[in-house]
C-alpha cells in the first residue's frame, strides 16, 4: 500500500512541477527519468506481490474445498 501511495505522490509532484517554470534543464530531465524508472520498478514489485497473493489465495481455497469434501 505504501508503494501505491508513493506512486500517486510522485505523479502528483510531477503534475504540480509541470505547471511551474518553463525553463527546462538537463538535471530536471534526469530527475524525471529517475522517477519514471523508480515508479516502473514499484509497479512491477506491486504486480509481483498481487500475483503471489492471488496464487496463495487460490491454493488456500483449493485446500479448504478438499477438506470440506473430505468431511462430508
């Protein structure tokens, strides 16, 4: 959840920063590229966690169904 919050915070900072000074510097471009890379890494990590959670949940449901069927 912290990663999702960080992604939204970064997106908000980028949106507010784009409304300001029109001077473009090389350093600002590098910062944006770094932020984009960090955001992409956070999204990939979040997707991995979601996939792992789904897999674990499916396994737990299957085990529970098998247990219930054995009890019947």
